[in-house]
């Protein structure tokens, strides 16, 4: 039964509300865009005693400095698309946001921080943030801490976030060494969640970073030669070698697809993302900035 609803204006007000709920043995639910949490509330899958609604939070949504793009807790997919600097400085996130399931309504309401905190293996955003080598800052009444997104995602739906903590910032560092990008996801229907996703960044040294979502229980980043864009079978062999070193518990499965299917299609999804990135490689002699 919900006893308290708080709409904080500042991070301090938000973290104080979380601390107060925790002190009385309550369970606080933080709502950003609400695209995931509100349907769960309606279905009574969540039964919080306190709700902290971030709709009025006075924190910048997207800003950049000399080293990174920063996303506040209320940054939506659509705002990311509409912000001029993001296509250049966060290209994978920009590609992902344009194709988010649910169209303009979800893009305008859903927040990137909310998707990160839900930590669903099949969701687009968490794996893309890992691909960007992003970091996340969380705050509590006792201070702040910053960790890599890769460390933050400890297990399915289990982020490294304590009941008294709030995500206040996602930091996406500039990566000038990444010269071309591709993003591909496999879905069974236009309105369905992804089954497997792959973010690809080709680096200036000729290697390619592939970050797969929906294959393992957490996003999975590996490096391969970008030349494998011309040899899907070799890419499949490389991924099979990597997967053979893992245990069955490392792989994700749900009602959409079992783990064997996800492993089987991973190379196809990765090959398509790699081909996208290879097609965007700058011409020889082109300067990168």
C-alpha cells in the first residue's frame, strides 16, 4: 500500500526521501519516465510503500564538457535524438534511440537512466551504455559514487544500487579512437522487446568492439578483427570459441527465446552490426576529430 508520494525538486530532497523510507522499513520506488514501472504498478507486480517521482527534479537533462556527454536521470530517448551533439559524440546511443521499441510515445517518455536501473538483459540501453564505456554516478544522503556501467550491471534486474541511492548522472566519455559504428537488433515483432542486440565500434587500430545484449545475463563486450565483416563464418567461429569457454549459467533465457537460440543467432546479429559499421568507415585520408 502506497503511503507516501514525493516529487522532489533537488537531488538532496530525493535522497532524503529515500533515506526516510528506508529508515521506517518501507520500500521506495523511483519513477522517471514510468514506461516500465507504471505498468508493473498497475499489474501489482510492485507494491512500494513510497513513490519518489522525479518529474519535477531540477537537474540538467543532457550536457557536454571537454571530455564527455552527460545524461541526467530524466534524459529521454527523444531528447537524446533531438540534442545536436549526441549524434557525433554518442553515436551508438543515438542509433539505438532512433529505433527504440514503442515509437514516439516511448521515446518521449522513457528515460535512459530508467532502462539502466531496470538492468534487463534484453533491453537496448544497458548494452549500448557498456559499449560506450559509460560510467554512472549515484547519490545517497551520505554522498556520491561513480562506477562503470559494466560493473553497475551485476546480474539480471540487479544493478549495483542500494535502496537509499539514486542515479544522478550517466557519463559517456568521448572516444576519438572509435571511427565507425553500427547497431542491430533482432526482434520477433515490431512492438516486441529485442531478443539479441549488438553494438559495434570499429577502432582506428583495425579492431572492432562488439557488445552483445540478450546473450549473456549481462552485456558482453569482446574484440575481434574488423576484417571479419567480410567473413561471417569466421566471425561465427570466433564467437563460438568465446561462448564455449562459458557455462550455461552465463547465458540468458526467457519466454521470448531460450539460451541456445540466443547463442545461435548471436553471430548473425553481430555480423550485421559489424557490416553497418564497416560501411560507415571514413575514406582513407579523412581526418577524425
